[in-house]
C-alpha cells in the first residue's frame, strides 16, 4: 500500500524559508515521479515542482524552490526560499507510478498525501 506523508509546513515570515518533506512507502518500484502541488483558499490545485529523472518547476517558483530526493530515506524534499504571501497554501505531494514521468496535471497522479499547511505572514 503506497503512502505519502508530508511534513515541514508552518508559519514563516515573508522572505523566509521552509523545507517540506514527503516520506514515501509501499512502492514496488523505484521508478516513479513525485510532484509537489499546492492549493490556496478559493483556488485550484497547481503543480509547483516535480522530480523523476530530472527536476521541473513552475514559473512562479523557479529560482526560489528546489526539489530533491533521498532514495535511502524514501523521502522527497522541497526547499522553499524567499517565500511570499502568494506561496501560502496547503502543499501536497503526489506520486505517479503507472507512467512515471513528471507532469503538472493533477489527474495524472496515482497517490496523494494529506497535505501540509504553509502560512506566510509577518
């Protein structure tokens, strides 16, 4: 049974940093794509970053966020720097295993975590 568990969210001041973690378990193969999506109140869920054989970023976070993975720990990280109010959202990690290529289309993902809240406020 595949499980994704996010952690690391919280309250941060504008300009600050946070590192989100997505602990994964239950995969039968190491060949998958893991993405981070976010959803702000009243808005749709948008993809911000993805890692498979390469890394991908949305234009809104490029240069500020960094995605990485530690295969020994089965964990994917999202380092978020220079946070601003527009980054405030619930952040979800998602896994695509049937076709393990990066995508920012939420319906292409097979498994989701429960989300972690990121609040940016002074």
